[in-house]
C-alpha cells in the first residue's frame, strides 16, 4: 500500500495565527514540508495569504471542539491571549475567558485526541523582586494579566494531557501585520523626531521572536514536555535597550526621555527586576539566542529599516 504524502505529515494547529508570534510560526512551519498546517484566529480572514485558515473563538467550547475534532492535529500551539496588561485590570472577565477558559477548552480536547499542546505563558507570573528567574522559582503575579497566565499554566498541569509551557519576556521582532513591536515603534518615533518616555527600572532579557519560534520547533523535534523559559542573551533595563536600538540605527538619543515606571501611573503593576534564566532550554532544546545587535541586523535586512 502506498501512503499519500499528507498521511506522512504531522498535523499542526496554530491558534492565534494572526498575532505577532502566530504570524512568525505560520511562516516557519508552512515552509516545512513535514507538517500539514491549519491556521486559526478570531478574525474572519488570515492576515497571511495562501494558508489553510479557519476562524476560531477559544472562549466558545463548541468552536474549540469543532476545529480540533475535525482537523485532528498531532500538535497544537496556542499563541492567542489577552496581552493588554492594563486592559486586563478593567476587563477581567474577558481576560479570564481568553487567557484561562480558552486554554482549558484546548487542553481538554487536545487530551481526547492525544495531541501535544504547546502553550505560551509569560514572565508576568513573577513579581519582579528577585529576577532573573528559573523555572523552579516561586511564582507570585502582581497583575491580573499575570494571575490569568499563571491560572492558564495550572489548567495544563491539571489536564492530564501532554503539554509544554513556554514563558518568554518582552517579545520583539518582525511582524508584517498588526501593530509595531517595541523596536520598530522606537525607530519610527525617533525618525519622526518624537520624544519617547522609556523606563529605566524594568529589567529583562528581551526575547527575539525567531528565537522563540526556534525553541517551539525544538520542543516538537525533541518531543519535550514541561516548562521552559525563553529569553535573550543579555539582561538590561528598557532604557538601555532603547539606547542600543538608537545606536544601531543611528537615531537621535536626546529624544529618549528616562523615567521611572511609577511616573506612568499605569493601572497594572509591572514586575521590575525580572528576566528569565534559559539554561534548561539551552541544555534540553539546544537553544541559542542571537545577540541584541544580531537581531537588529536581521530586522533591518528583512524590514528595510
């Protein structure tokens, strides 16, 4: 008996494919002939053309059941989330539905077909008092967004299914559709001679989007489950990160105004001394993040910045 090519491929469902990370995952896996890919988001159409796409509302159990049962994926990557940290404080019910109830539905139906569920969480599960953090460090979210992301992790822990949780921090990189990432926002603002206020007391190791995609690919390739932290090579505050952007792209640094987080009077608290230790990912996933300047060079080339 001769098997068709499709039967030899692994089925991959990407939920949240119109988002920043989702778009990059679609581009990466659609070029991999080992996978049969189904893209899905809440929008009626895919931002990326020429892909197989289906609308899904992860807050509706029937919608999740339909897409998983019909496509029957081997792997599900969930990048869908309510990521507006301040918005989560005022729209708690919606944030919970998207960030917790949605993953609960996905994990339930993933288990019924024995699919490997890969879920994206956040460094906001920590309070930011003693970073950088390892996977074994105590969680203590200080915002509703962080609490909802921690609750989503707990959903997977209790699911009884096969899962992997990945926590990135300060995700940046090229995305063709949707709002600009932090790096492009800085470049655009300074080129328009707009002053920008940047905090110098939030410390992270920013995660380049393609490094995160590579880590997710390695989870599948090495068949890894459990919890992994993904971040960049260097730990630095947001102000210093912005200076590095300005230096690389030859921008006017005098318009970068240095402030403290408390001056922004934001509804949600932010973890200040954060960042993620990536030793487990380096050891088990062969994770090798680019340097900051390498990521800027890649963005410059791809986006003609």
